[in-house]
C-alpha cells in the first residue's frame, strides 16, 4: 500500500489548528501535509519496517538520554517546517536550546521548527523519489544532518547543509558528526 496524496485546496484550506485536530481525531492514521497544503495519508509500517525503525529510535534515544544536549522524537512526532509543511520523520533530534525556546503550547502540538537531525527509513511502500524530495525539504528548512536509509539497496544517503548528497554503500555505522557528537548508529539491527 502506497501513500495517498489528497488535495482539498480548491474546496478548503485547513488551518494549522484544523490539521492538528484532524490528526488527533484520526490517531490510527498518519498524516503529513506538503508546503502547498496537500494531505499525505501514509499507511502504517509493516512489522519488519516497524521493528527496524524501533531499533533505530532505540539507539538515538539511548544516546540522547546519555548526552543530554537535545531531545529525540520517533515517527509520531510532527513538525511544522518553516516552509509551511507538516512532517513526521521516522526519527529526529532537536537541540535542547531550540526546544526550550518554544512555548509549552508549541511543544504540545506540532513543533514549529525543523529538527536539527532527521532520519527516514525507506519502507517497501515508500517512493524513493518522494522520500529524497522530503530529505531535501528538511535540509532546505534547516536540518543540519539527515540520513535516508534504504534497506533494500543497503545504501544511506547523507544530507548536510550546503553540500551535495553523499551516498554510502553498506555502511556498518553512521556518525552523528558535529550535529550529534559521539552518536554512532550501528546498522546491523537496521539492515
């Protein structure tokens, strides 16, 4: 099952509050919204992809707990990007100072910022091209480091500010570089 994109813009343009409420009222569905207002309804992940995503988040959350310089989010965390899109990366991290600068209400709803670090784990239902576009959108909206992990090809595309995308073949580990100093993702449980 692939993601479904729906465009209501000629009928109704959802406000941020209406979009948030739509997500709350349909918690068994996963929505994203493009910068132009199109709704993307994403199917739930299959068992294998969900397990791999959990392993990825486990490593990021464990490091975050030890490091203490930011907070991590799983795939259910929504962000309102500067370009107006509402996105939910499979895993993400925000520097603590940026998170603490938000009001309690902003922290409760879709945080109005782009994470410093994002990961998308390509699932069988994901379009590679669409996910690459999403990764570029994160980078263009302020993500300092992003990983697109393609389990099928055993490749990782690394997105960095002001740089071309780097493609790494079958890595054993990935480094958080200067964005998440000391974080290393071990890919054995992800592949």
